[in-house]
C-alpha cells in the first residue's frame, strides 16, 4: 500500500499536516506493527517509566535512569520493527528548529493561561522538580537539568507509541477513517500522558487531565505537523526548560 499517495488523495485531518508523508507503522510503511508488537513496545515505555520513578536512585545513577527512559523503548521498537526504529525520526532542518520554538512557546503560553484558569476552580500541586532545582548546588543543578533532556525525549516516546498503536487499532482493525482515528488517537494519548502524571501532582485529576493533557495536545501537534519525534521533543524541552529557569530565577530572588 502506498501510504503517501493515500494521504495525498484523502482530505487531511488538519491543515497543520505537512507534505504527503504519513505516520509510520500503522499501514505498513516501512513495516506494519500489529497489536502484539505495540503491546510489547508500550510495555517497554511503562517499564522504563517505572525505573525512572525509583526514588532511591539519584545523582549520576539518576542520570542513567533518564537514559534508560529513552534507550529501552527505542531498543524495543527496533526489535519489534525489525530494525526500522528510525521511522519516527527525520533529519532536522532549519524550519524544524523554528517549529520547535513555535510549538514550545505555544505550549508555554497555553500552560500559563490555562494554569491560571484551573487554579481559580481547583487546588493545584507544584511540580516537585522546581523545588529540587531551587535546593540544588550548581554542580547538582547542572546534572539535574542535563538529565531532563533524555527524560523529556522519553516522555515523547511514552506518548507517541500509544498514539501510533491507536492509529493501527482504529484504522487497520476497526476500519475507521484516518481522520476519525487521528482525532481519537491524538485526544486519548494526551489524556493518557496526563494520567501518567497523577502520582507527581498528588493525584489531582483536574490538573493532570485538563492542564497537562491540553499542553500535551499542543506538543503532539508538533509531531502531527512534522512526523518527527525530534521536533516535538525539542518543543517539550523549550517549554519545560523555560518554566524551570523562570522558577529558578524567582526562587533565587526570593531567597
């Protein structure tokens, strides 16, 4: 099946989609991943996530946790896709850097605005990493910030794997239209991402599903636009690091 031609012939889900390239794996480009393969791939992200949450491992070993959060899912994807793990990535071009900045700042703006609204109706919990940043010495602070880089890429994997798996389920198994499948996969994977943060934010459903889930919609939009996990990872890093640095400066000024 020529998925590129099929995508061109169909009305695209969003004007945001660039070119004629489609998402990998769900229709056989470059290989079809079935339900069993996706269950294995998603399980690897959850295992890596569980390792990341081990509180007793910190410092340099904590950095290894962040590396594992990326490496374990990619190794698993390489295995189930028979060597085609690179299909979720594309070479970075200058315009991709611009898209990183655009979606990163868009996510940040929406997070601030929506965060204010949510706080007016619900109690919200603080991100524990912001408190950690304020308490760290310079060398520890640098290590912690560096460790967030692979961790944020891992957060993209833990979202995009289920997104692509649902595209397979809805299109190949349930025979939905591509537009229906994309909308549902986009929404459900974002809610799933928000739910994964419940333990971090004191099981605050409103904060995780509304605030984080909505921010996740924008970050995934970067993947829908470019079909490149590096772009949504870059946008995620720009968003989170901006928040970290603003919070750090505020904490230092208050201290």
